[in-house]
C-alpha cells in the first residue's frame, strides 16, 4: 500500500494511465439500484484466492474473465456510474482450467463452476448469470495446492477529507479510500462518487451499500452516491 503524492509530470501521467488500465473492466456489484462497481482486477484476485482456499483439491485455474452477459439488454444504472463502467446487468465468468487426466472432465468443470458462482455471490456480491469453463490442459499427476493469490497491485491510498470522505472511511469494512481514477471523492451536481478498498472479510457489496447510505446522510442535500471498489485487501 502506498500513500505517495499524486502523479506529477509525464512519468507520473504515464504511471497513472497504466494504473487505470490495470483495473480492467469496472464490473457492477448488485443490481441497477445499488450504485456500486468493482474493478475486474480486484474481483478476479478474490475469486482466485477463494479457489485456492477451498476444500478439496484446488483447481488449476488459467484465464479468468468477467463481463456483462448481455450488454445490449442490461438495464441502465439508477445513479451516474464511474467513467467507462459496465452497465448493471447479470455477469458471465469465463474460466479455463487444467484437469487430471483420466478423471471425469464434466464433473471437474461443474465443481469449478459451482465454486466460482458461490464465491462471486458470497464474497463480492456479483450477480452472475453464467459460468463458462473450458478444460485447456490435462495433468498426469494431481496438482499441488497453490498459495493464496497475493493482492493484485498496490492500493493507492488517499486521506479521508470532507464530509463524504470522512463518512465513507468510517464504515466497517472500508480499509482505505483510494485514488486510482484521480481523487478519492468526486463531487458533481447532486452526485458523489467514492473510490475505496474493502476488507476481504466483508462482502464488497454490503460495504458499498453502507458507504452509500453514510455518505448520503453526511452530505448536505442527500445526493446520489456511487461507490467504486478498486481493491480487496487481505488483512493479517
């Protein structure tokens, strides 16, 4: 985690662009009324970690990609979204995996599909419509259990300033406000967007909902509030 000052000069601007692109897609958490999004990078890290910690032999995951299942049919969000965020429709997870040679491949794929659906709902609050699993490699011996996935990247921590920032930072499950897209708190006419990292021990959607309520109550005029989760942090 770093608390360094914001980017300065050409090198700083380049680093900021790379950091933004590294987030991946901004995925909807919950439904159209929830006003919450999470960076794909953070969501994938949580899902990989859940697979590594699950009971029984851990699947050998390859690529993991999350997108809106039907972008054209997804509803509009009820609050202004972050820049380039995906619409709040049900999601599709695409995963590749290696399976043990000689074993029933459909059962291995179904076990991974079920585990990903459970982790996405219970740990994050993603609404997943489908999980597509492809077996791309066959193994001769059972794989060793992988180490839990590390944090996907540094979290650009930001100080809690103003009524909105102070209210958001005080919500249980918020580790820190972040500034990947610029400032931690973005204020517009009748709208506030808060960027933050959550504790892995709290479901991201529940934290986002609590932050929205706290910020709306703390800011004069009770504006609409959107939350962007840019990281999920494992605490020792």
